[in-house]
C-alpha cells in the first residue's frame, strides 16, 4: 500500500478493528509496529497487528467480518487475516513467536493511540517476538534495530536478552547493538589505530 495517506488509512482501520473487538468482548493488545509507534517509534505504512488469545481467534475474526472486513486464511497456523475495504490488512495473531498470548495480553499497557485508549503490547514482548522469529531464511535486523535505536531507553534489555537466550540470531543482534553503542550506557568500541612496536637490539644477519 503506497501513498501519503497510508498511515491515515491504517489508523482508520485500527480504530474500526479495535471497536469491533471491544464490541465482541474480545481481549486484545495492539502489537507490531503500531505498538512501537505509540511510544515514539517510526511511523508504519503497512503493519496493523492485534494479539488475541487462541481461544478467541475465531470470535475476533467474526467480529471483524461483521464490521465489513474480508477474512483471509493464510498457510501460517498462528494467525488469521482480515482485509479492510481501504486495502489495509489486519493480522489477528494468536500464536506469537516466543510468547504466550495470554501472558502478553496481561502485560499490555493502556495508552492513547490516535485518540483511542487501547491496550498496547509491552515493548519487551514486541522485541522478543521479532528476535525469536529470526531464522536463516528470514534474517533481517532492520526492524529490530530501528526499534532499538528509537526506544532503547524504554526497553528492559536484560529481560529481552534473558528471554531470547536460546537464539543465536538474538545473540548476534546484541553483539550488533554493543558494537554500535545502541544500548544505554554502552559506547561503541574505539576504532583500532596504528600499533607502534619498538624493537631493541640489532637483528642477527641471516645465513646464506
């Protein structure tokens, strides 16, 4: 979805979807890029994610359909999609990587997002899902790094490091953050300079 009005359309769909979920009494948390934007992160032009409990997934999608959206069943078994008529895609996620949806919804923080008071996924949970989802075939640090740079003071990095300990890709990400001096209190290493080595004495002549 392209154009200057893309974020406005995402915002309109977010409000419509949130109202539908509330009307159906479905517990949810705003997730993904909008969860970071709500705290000062970069504006998104394509992401609209809602986290729900697995037992509420069908009820959630039915509520979106009742509001006029079109359901799509993707091959992935951890989400369902719904299309708004302004070409905005809503991901209804019930099996997030590295998280229990029920616990993540319980940790959500009430924030005002585009004039609506909504439960918003904790930043640590957002970061954990992004890092745990990294694989050899989907190895893109762009979004996690963008998020880390913008919101580093708001994230409990010890918690994120501990919760992603089993992922070599998460470990590499922390090496990257340390090297760039992104983490609070961490400065990037000084660049290596010339090393002057003084050798005393006269070298012995080589034999023929």
